């Protein structure tokens, strides 16, 4: 079943839907929006959708994001059995939801390859790349950001969790990790990935020496609301 994403800010004020042509020249298919403010080397936000969705899903957020950013919304590489796409096939390990490790590894590598290709093609600032992901896309934000912090300035984890298989891959001695910015949002009434998953990830990050910005939303289900967007924009700015 597709993720139900309630992007209140976009629905109420801006409307959703893609108005850009699908690009197929890089490692991942994507939609792109140029910065509203001219810049020789703009900062980048890359949007990663959730299970059973596609590149159009989060692209509606582009009108609410800061105008100085170059924005890409990418399509996950694997087809989902419900239609749409996924970053990994789901597994239950020790009673907990996670992804097949080989899929997590491959999608992580593909995202990192895409970042290099995208910043080169659009002459963007490679030192100012943000990943913002929802659900499975949030999990992939952890995967990419925590293993390759030299290539990513910050990650926004929206209603996600940290895969346990990722933890051994994190090199806590990497000095670039100290510069990685982390934003986490999670609803207390999340029916897909429980609030405890988001909170556990925050606690794990604190143990590793990070200072994530954690936001909980009372009564919010598995979604992105206008309140989440308000907090995310403050963090980005």
C-alpha cells in the first residue's frame, strides 16, 4: 500500500504535482528545479521518496523550499509490488522492520554516485548538498549521510528509522561527521514506522556524539505536515 503523505503546506498553499520533464541522463531518474535566485554554484536539496511512490511525490515541496537551492527529486531504482518504486525490499529481522542489506547497500551507492553526477552537471556547490527523505527515503538519508559525510552537508529524516545494519558502517572517527547536520521529524501517532523508531535513532546518534535536531509532533501519523515544513525551513535557513 502506498505511503499516504499529507503535505499540508503544499496542498493548502501551493498545490502538488510535477511540472518538470523527467530527466534520465544520470544514475537515477529525476525531476529538477533551478534556483529562483541566480547563483554560480547553488546549494542542493535532493528529495528521496518513500515506498511505492515516485519522483513526483515530494517534488510538490519545491515551492516551499528556499529559493536559492537547486532541487532534485529522484526515483528509487527498484519497482515496488504495489506499483511505484522502492529503495529496498522490506524484511523483518528479529521482529523489526528493515530492508534487505544488499538493496540498502546498492541504493546507498547509487545515491552517492548520483550526487556526484548531479553537482557536476549543474555546477552546484558539492560542499552544500542536503538529502531530505520520507519513510524509506529517510532511511536512505541515514545510509548515505552517515557513511559519506564528506559528500553531504546535512540530512533531513522525515518519519524514518535507522537501519541496524548501518550502525557498524559508521566511522565515528571520521572528522567530516562532526560537520554533518541532522534534522529528524516524527509523529507520535505514526502507524507505519512507530515514534519509538525515530526516537531510538536520535538516541543512537547522541551516543555517537551527534547533536541531531529532533522534532516530535503530537498526534501526527506517517506524514509531512505544515508544522514539519515550518521546522524544516527554519533548519535549512
